[in-house]
């Protein structure tokens, strides 16, 4: 295929195609309605040519994408276009400030955890570079739900085709899958673009963007967040606190090498089981105003098309949220302990918590992609659990719970931290028992 899609005789221009698409969404597959919009005569042959043209319009001059069919180049391009708006060059003074904060943060973390530091230079990111580095992770997380959505869309469209047109328009569902994939790519690109303006660290969503652990900072966003705290001459304390958070994340995932892959696999498995409510799609399309396509886009972004979760889906969701709460809780507890020398540490900590509780980038992005919303309340409870474990058992025993997934506290343990800590303290051979359990698990 050439780099440009021809716009010759019989090929509607992009605005015509956009109106055709909106008309199909609002009125269904009525040949007469399509004829009025596109200027065709309404015959099956004419409609076949129309769908062929639409298919050509949705296909891009890039190789076909595997799996979900989403063109990730489109998602990246859309995200970078948004990220570029208001993006500033990284100042040398900011790099120097980061270097100084890194030295202090590593020393203090050595006192708060026995997990060793990551001996690699931090990566300083602009908003556009963050999009480049974060896209692989979001692609892995989003592909299953994109595939499910596009298949559901194609099947719903095919089921609505008149019987007399089923043969001549047998490729319509595939065409609509391509359209759905394009819509998903644009939606994901918009989400990433907006997130690039808010993400401050590499583990912004609780999962690090790099497989091989490396701290990362979007200095422009970090500085803007700190400026809003209005700490005056104490703003350096906020800088150190945020560096502590990222380094704590990095240490944890470097130590528990299985952790990132496990959570990613859980999210993908959950997303692959998502189903879409086609009746809800139909209800929304019946009242859809072609002059207001933002209404449909808002429905897509809000998850209005997602069907209710099955019991197995809810169990999977609970497991994901528990693991994410344990991660964020441990980071919060360790960061707080390491930052005890900072008079403004608690104020910054609470600002970070409020940011998450009011729907920060992590919650919105997960909810948009896979209907997964983090619960700040459980993060606070998990933090309290890790703090109590550290006081009761010491940091080394507390952190050894990350040696294997089967050693981690459960959701019930998060809800009853005192009971869990008391149970561990009551075991006089706790250290030997944990070591034996770990050896047995590794042998298996």
C-alpha cells in the first residue's frame, strides 16, 4: 500500500467518512440513511463499495498489527502530540538537584530497609520521553481488553446486518473491528498524553515502566507538583521525599524480581475476561447525536460499555488490588521511615495520598484501560501493616516477606494487621520457619 490513501472518484473525503461513521452509530445499518449521507444509491453493490472505502480509510500505511489490531504507532503519535504541549526543556539546575537528592535518599533508605540500592544512574525524562518509555508497559496491559472490545464490536455490527446483505457485507465486522481498534488507539494515546503531564516518577502507577529496574523522574512534573505545595524554603524536602519514593519502588522490584511480571500477568488475565454489554452499546447509540461525538467518546472512556463483573472477575480484581495495595503500602511505610529527618515529610506524604484519593493518574488510567480502580483506603491499611511488621519483627524480617509471593500478607491480613503481627510474633521459630517455607517453595 502506498503512503497515501487515494482520494479519487468514488472515495469520500475524511469529513464524509466521519459523518458516515457517526450516522451508522446513531441509526444502525439502514441503506437509505447511508445513501443520504454518502450519496450512494443504497444497493448492496453500492454499500459494498462504501465499506471497501471505509476500510481503506481506516487502514494506515504501516504493517498490520498483531493481536488486538491496535496500531500502537497511532497511540504513540497521539500521546506525544499531547505531551508536547507545554513541555519544557530540562534545566541543568534540576539535574544537579536530583543528583544531590539521590545521594541523601539512598543513605536514608539504607537505614529503613535491608533491600540493597540499585546501582544505576537515574533516567531524567521529558514528557515525550516518558511516553516512549511507558508505552511498552501500557501496551502489555491494554492489549487484552482492546482485543475483547474490538471483537465484541465486530460481532455486534455483524449481528445487526440485514439478512439480504449478510453475504455482500460479510467483511463489515472486520472493517468495524479496524475502526474500533483505531478508536482504542486514539483513546489510549490521549490517556498516555494526559498522564505524561502528571507522571513524576517511573513507578507512577505502582508498577515500574522498566523491566530492568531503573529510577526515573519527569523533572518538569515533579517541580510543578512541589511548587503547588507552597513550602517556600522547605521545598527541597519535598524533592527528597519524592526521590525516596521512587528509589523505594526501584529497590523493591529489583529485589522481588517476580513481582512486576506477576502483577502484569494478573492484570492481563483480568482484562482478557472482560465482557462488553452490547445492549448498553445499543442504548447509547440510539440516543447518540452525530453532531456531538464527544458523548460516545465519554462513554468509552468511562467504561460505560463494560458488562458487570462475574464472581470470578471480582476475585481476580480483589487479588490485583491486594497486591497493588501491598506494593504501595510498603513503599509508603519505608519512605515515611526514611524521611523522618524531614520536618515537612508528613505534609508531603499526605499531599501524595490526597492526590491518589482524588483520582490521580494511576486510578484514571487503570480505570480507563481495564476497569481497574485502586483503592487508597486499602493502601493506607497496607502501609499501617508494614509499619507494624517493621516495629515488631525488624526491617529484615519484614522485607523477607517479598522473597516469594506465597509469603506475602493476604487481604484478610491487611484488614486485621494487629492479629497478623501477633500471629507472626507468637512463632518463636519465625525466622527458621520462613526460611524453610521459602526453600520448599523454591524446590517446587
